[in-house]
C-alpha cells in the first residue's frame, strides 16, 4: 500500500517539475524528443526514481536484475500509475 502511495507521490512531484520546466525553460521546447510533454514527464519520472533511489518494482519482487533495469522499470511504473490516477480523477470530476 505504501509503495503505491510512494509511486503516486513521485509521479505528482515529477509532473510538477515537468510543468515548471516546460513553462520556465523555453529551450526545452526546441529539442524534438523533449518537445512532447509525455516524453519529458517520463524522463523526469525516471530521474526522480534514480535520485530518490527508490525501487517500486523491487517492493513487489520484480527488480532483481541490473540496477538500470530497475530504475527505468520503476520510472515507467510511476508514469503508468500517475496516468491511471489522473484518468480516474478526470472521470470522477466529469460526473
């Protein structure tokens, strides 16, 4: 349960950092790969997982391979959980 809350928290922080970076650093919009907000959010989420040294997948016994696989997989798990929670919140707000 706490792992899911941690993933949502890291995703929320990554989303806020992405919004701040896109709004305040116009150079990022000129880079073709980072031009799309989803790519930037994924990169920031993976960096946040790496910086906090968290293993979302390791809490479920999946992250037993190389460290970079665990970091990237945990970052993608954070992106997936955050996207799912955002979709649920938008659905509930529309009702």
